């Protein structure tokens, strides 16, 4: 990664509170973080990301987002409907958690 881009990524990831760790998150968020660690190919530690951080700005490619989607489907035993197959649904941990909670609520 270029020096300038790396600095931009660090800045983007620390906008919330530079020295504060991200919130621990729910069980759902923890599961999403595990999927991201295994499939998103991020150049940053997933543990440093806040739920609302933009994963594409953090370095996730569109190809990696497809791998993340497939892994989320396997992990949570669900299928994302066509109307959810858009960048915004996979742009952050919070967005994925909301989509998964919505799908789980529909199934229950």
C-alpha cells in the first residue's frame, strides 16, 4: 500500500477516538468480525474497526466482499435476497449486522 493511502486509512479508522478501542460489539458483530478476518483480505486488523467504518475505504475489494457475503450466508445459514446484493449492505459491520438481523427476523 502506498504511504499516503496507508496514512489515509489510519486517519479514517481513528476518526472516532484515536486512542479508544472500538466497542466490543454483540455476538452477531463478533461473528461478522471473524468472517471479515477470514475473508475480507483487509490490510488492517479487523479488531481495530468500529462498526460504522467503511470496509471498502479500509481496503476491502469488491471481489473480497463477494467472499464475505458467501461466508456470511454459510455462517448464519441464510441467503441474501437480490435486493440486498448491493455495496451498502456490505460496507460496514453495522450494515451487515442490520441486514442479517432483518433476515433472521423474517425467518423467525
